[in-house]
C-alpha cells in the first residue's frame, strides 16, 4: 500500500496501529465530511434537528441499504451494534425455560446482554462449542444444529467473531432456525465494509452492524436490520417523539411518517446525527478509492503475516483461510503473560495490537487496513520474535 494512503488517515505516525478491528479509523476526507455536518448543525440547530433531520437521515439509509442488499425500510441508523442488539434482545418475548442458542466465540458485552435478558425473563443460554480448527462449513452447522432443541427460541451468532476473528458460515444455520420457528439474531459488528453482505438473501430475522469499523465512517454510526415481518416485534429502549399511541398496530405509521420501526428507533432525544449522516461520504470514499483492491491487498498481507508467525511459533491457525475474517486474523502465540506482552509491544515497539487469553489459548489479533504496510508487518514479526524469544 502506498504512503499516500497512510497519509489519508489521521492515525499517529509514531504508532504502528494494528487494531482497526476495535474502533475503526476514519479517512481524512470522511472526517472532514463529518465535521461539516457538525458545523452545519451548529449554525442552525432548529432547522437542522427540528425541520430537516428526518429527510436527512433517510439519505444514508438509501445508500447503505443498497450496499447491504436490502431496502431502506428494513434498516435504521443507530449509534452502535451493541445498541441494535440490545433493542432486539430486550424486545423478544421470552419466557422461563426458553433457550437462547449461541457459541463460545461471542463478544463479551453481548454475552452480558443475553445474561441480563435471561435474568429478567427466566430464559436460559445454551453455549455451543465451535470445533477448532474450523475447516468446513459442515463442522460449524452441525455443531449449531446439535444445540437446537424444542425450547430454542433464539439463535444468536456473530458473523465475524471478536476474539477469534473467524468468519462464521452462518447461512445454513439461519435457514434451519427459520424452518424451526427460531428467531435468528446476528451480530455483524465487523462485517459492513469487510465482507460482501446481502441481508435479504441471508434471511436473518435481525442483523446489527457497525459502520464505524470497516466501513470507516465516524464513531457512532451503525445500523439495525429487521426483516419486514419481524419489524413489528421491535420495541424501542427509549421512548421519544417517534412513538405514538397507535404504534404497534398493523399498518400504522410512525410519528414522522416512516414505519414505527424507523421512527421509534431513530429518535431517542437530542443526539449528534453527524456520524450516521457521514455514512454516505464513507461509501463514496471507498468507491472513489477502489477499496475492494485495497482490501484484497490487506487480506493478502494479513494472511501472509499470520503464516510467517505460525512458522516461528509452530502453532496451528484457528481455521482454514476461508473462515478467517479477510482483514483480521487471530494469531495463536505461545503461552505467556499477555498483559506484559501487550505492554512491551507498545512501550518498546509502539505497536498497538490486542493480545489476550481466550479459553486455553494466547492470541494476538492482527487487523490490516489501507494505512498499514509490509514493513509494519515485518516489525510485528520481529517484535514478537524478540519478546517471545522465538528466534
Ligand atoms: C463481535 C462484536 N460485537 C459487538 C461489538 C460492539 O461494537 P460496538 O461497541 O460498536 O457496539 C464488537 C466490538 O468490537 C464486536 O467485536
């Protein structure tokens, strides 16, 4: 990747930033568009928030829906995937004894969300262990299907997992859930801008994704998708101007003329809508800069780096390449003091990368984005070789 591309980001030059996965990073032109929205708001808040917002919020919905393989009515802009998934988890009508089926690779905040829902409803969580290394689609689907029972009401899966950076082949599990009348709720925090999405074809009942990670929109931009026949189940966590007495009745529109699904969730009191409004600029930036090619280059770099490190550690990857998130890879490292290693990588080498313990493994999770370079990968390999005494 060219130096030019790195200069288009605001990431500090003294840091080798290998953790795009946690919070993303916004290219300068997108960040400028974001600040322009904020300036426009400050110049006439009443016109912006009071008169024009509903229509303005619609534009990113149209642009993003086209990118996600759905229509604008099926998605609503929110601040983050956690919020979207909380809205779903707390909307579903669960009873004592109902089961929520999930995997042992889920993001900790969402594990807590479901634990909270279970505490309130008396439902229970059933965790399926996904076999590693993940080599075939069947291995995954069989494990999920084996966990389904008469009592399963919800299937909750990450599409791309956080601790293990795996791309789960979720299609058949979703189809089977639908056949059995189980709600499918998908955590797509890492997928928009990372893998091609076709939400209507995927067929999940609910899907939340972040725009502030791989789509490179500003922090605080995300969406919740719900299939048309599921939208009526959704209840807002915050009641505001978008709600009406008639909400929830068939055929009744929300207070701003959209569906209740959109109006009730979009309006949550005064908030900064600039991150969501900038989603269109992020999509334009990616198109104008041929981001598909950039991403393909990043994927090759990530896989190559993981292979080189594996040669030194002798540790097997967590999956076959096709089940690895394209621009992220969880690299197993020898057993070590993970906190000390993370600190040393930062203090001695200025490398920002998550290093953690997951189940019985130690993992360094590498993210590669357009601002990263091969020399940075060399530095990472050298640093890990030094600090883990792999030489
Ligand atoms: C799999 C997964 N789900 C959910 C989240 C939460 O994202 P956010 O904090 O933007 O809601 C993350 C964050 O990294 C994640 O990795």
